[in-house]
């Protein structure tokens, strides 16, 4: 399973308003089932993270960490994820980001299975 990009503002707003929350030191995450066979991701970075270079780097690092974590998931129902980066992303090692992404996705899959 691979991750696709969640691009439409309507879809992102729906996930943000209706999705379940997972808080982490490096990111805030909201997700909801999408009825598809794929996981779609949107990543945001507020201006408080710094200039455009830092925000873009944080988004790229988070996107790749979640893509790597999603590849490790077994095939299952799809869901949409909206992730908002926090300042700790910029200074974290990539291994730490990937571990955080795996932990968040495991928690998400468990919560969606019981919902």
C-alpha cells in the first residue's frame, strides 16, 4: 500500500472537522475513513515553523516518514490523513520521525478498527 496526496480543500476540511485526533510532540494528525483502497495524506506547516525553506523541508520530511510507515502497513480500508507539523520536526532525526509515524499509524488503525 502506498500513500497518495490529498489535494482538494473540501476533502482536507472534511477530515479536519470530522476526523479523529492523534496528538504527538512532532505533529497533530486527524484522520477519517475515505471508502477507498488507498491512504491519502495532506501535510501542512504553519508559519510559526519558520521561513518557507524550513516549512517545505518539514513537510517533505514528514511526507517521506509517513510514506515509509504506510508501506509497512497491511492492506486494509483506506483513510484520509491531515498532518500539521510542529517545530520539533525540524530538529528531529529522520529515524525518530519514522518511528513517530509508525506509532501514530498503528494507533490510528487500531482506533479505526474499533470504530
